[in-house]
């Protein structure tokens, strides 16, 4: 979050953004009731439970609401206005 952003959709917003932190929560659910049976850490996952591989956070444009990964906003700022 130390690079300029520009929204890749509305292309005007360079100031108003929301950072959405994604923190995976690993759980085992009861198959009939949906109740949480167990909460797990990433090191406790078995072979059939895939660890989260997505972005640590996403960026939302504060003007048009577009949600993308940070790289899209950074690349748009570099493309539109050049490196600073």
C-alpha cells in the first residue's frame, strides 16, 4: 500500500479507497446442521482441506465500488499517470 492507486473502472478516483483484509478461518462443520464442530489453524489442516491461496487483502474504489486486487489499481495508476 505504498504505491499510488487509480480505479481501473471509473479511472478518475486516486484518493478514496477501502482496504478489505481477508483472514481465512478454517472450520469443520456438521454436515446436517451446519454447526461448527472444530476450528483449525493452517498447520492443522488435513490432506483434504486446501489452505487459502487468495490475496491477503483487496482494494475497493470509494467512488464506483469496484473491488479488485491491489495490482490492478497500481497498474492503472502507472499506466494513466506514469511512475512518480
